């Protein structure tokens, strides 16, 4: 059963056009997977970082530390987070677990 959400409807020419919900309810509806911090987006857009690298740097994790978390060499981390790479789902799952985020937050 779904929880009741208080919302306001904004009408346009007599028809519902928008629904305004409290932010807390909005975040519950979309879930944390849909959120990416502004800083992460900025690194992707302004510096052409991959989401992997942007998240790693945003969280203050070095490539060497990430390599330990993933049980790979630092060179592998560097290759995986290259901006032109399209990581496989298995790679994204490992990174998400190591970073403490969801796989959806790593999808471009």
C-alpha cells in the first residue's frame, strides 16, 4: 500500500499541469538512485571526467585506494575511469559497491 502524499495541483486552462509535493516526499518518490551531487555533474561537464572518476574524486578517494577497494592495480582504475570508456554492468556494480552508491548513479 502506498503512503499518502500531500500535494498541490497547479491548473492550466482548467486542467492539471503540475503537482507540487514537499521535497522530502519527492526524494522518497524518486529514490536516492536518481540523485547525483552538483559537484559530480560539474566534474563531468567542465573537466570531461567519466562518472567513475568524478564520483571517486568527489568522495576524496585516490586511484590507489580505489584499486585496493576493487582488488585491482592502480593502472586498471585509470583505464576504467577514462572518459571514452563504457564500463560493463559488472564493472559498474563493483565500483558502486566500493563507493557506497547505487549502480544507477554511475550510469551516463
